[in-house]
């Protein structure tokens, strides 16, 4: 369609959505990008293809970083939850040893 944004514009919009953590907006842009990329299949302009690849790789790197951030936040929440439930220590071999509410020391008192 004439009024559809170019693939480069869509990739830029996606990048902006990633940076804002607007994943709903990102999902809404995916079908637009798919349609726009159908027209790119026959494109022979090497400079434009290189630009598109660069923007796609930039978005991929941002999404991978966002995924790492979400996983790190999940681990941190788990650590905080575990800390609220009781003391956690590690043995000489680095194995986790929970000293929570069920430890023999807390039962003695």
C-alpha cells in the first residue's frame, strides 16, 4: 500500500518501542513489518539492504538486552523473596543451604 510506512521506518518505530518497553506497541508493529518486508524480497539496492540489516541487528541486540534485564529482575525478586523467608548460607563447596523457618536452630527457641 502507498500509505504503509517503509521497513526502515517500522524498524525505527520498533526500536523506539523497545527502548520505552512498549511491548504491546511492538507487537502491533510486527504485522506491518512482515507486510513491508514482502516488498523487500525483490530489492537489489545493497546500501538499503545493509541499512535494514543494521537496524534489524540493533533491534535484536536491544531485545536480547531487555530479556537479560527481565531475567535479572526476576532473579532479584526471587532473592528478595527468599531473604524475607529466612537466612540463606552456602557450604564449603558452594552449595546453597537454606536456614529458613524450619532449621533446627529456630525450632530450639
